[in-house]
């Protein structure tokens, strides 16, 4: 019983441990970092700044502690990505395998445009010029066109 009371007291002290006080600049920096980190438990993909889950609260405390210690933004992002994976970053790095994710939509768009251009260029009918210029009526009535050709030959000779 005494052991249980000691454990409960230790957890209560650990939960009420004060978070470090931050300067206004550090506070703004911590908030910016919190908005770029995704809550790993939330299905909606909200940031830890907006989430009310217990893990998001702990992650916010960790961000504030690391900012108070003077760690850089990149170091903090690396810390969380090593712990939770790149999923936790709302803006994943544009390098390595993630570069494929960033470039695939652009490559697909370019490939689709190329296919469309080739299709439209190939399906355009070739412009053919008639052997002889036809009158307006001759283009629609083949018999009249034949008569005009026959009479023209007789007149030329």
C-alpha cells in the first residue's frame, strides 16, 4: 500500500512538472514547430498545436523543452521523425525517397501532356490539295464537277 501511494505521488509530481517559461520569440518559434508536426493518433491529420490528445500534449511539452534548451528547428524535427517516422511531419523533407512523392505528380502531368500533344498531332487530318480548283457547286455535286472538267478540256483543246 505504501508502494502504491509512492508511485501515485511520483506520477502526480511528474504530471504537474512545470513547463519551462519561454520568451515571446521562443514561444512563437515553438508554436510554429507545433503547427508543422502532425498528431500521430488523430485521424484528421491535425497538428499537435490543434490536437487535444494526450500524446499531442506531451509532444507540445517536448517541443517547448527543446526550444528552451536552444535546439534548432531541424534538430527538433529530426527528433520527432526518428521517434514517429516522417508521417509526423506535415511538410516532409524534399529529399531521398520523399523526392519521388513530390515529383511524381509533376512527372505524371508532363507525361499526360506529352501523350495528349502526340495524340492531337497524329489525329489531325493531313491537308490535301485537290488537283484542280473546284467551284462552290462542284465540290458538293460530283456529277456537276465531272461535267465541268469535261467541258473545260473540250474548250482548252
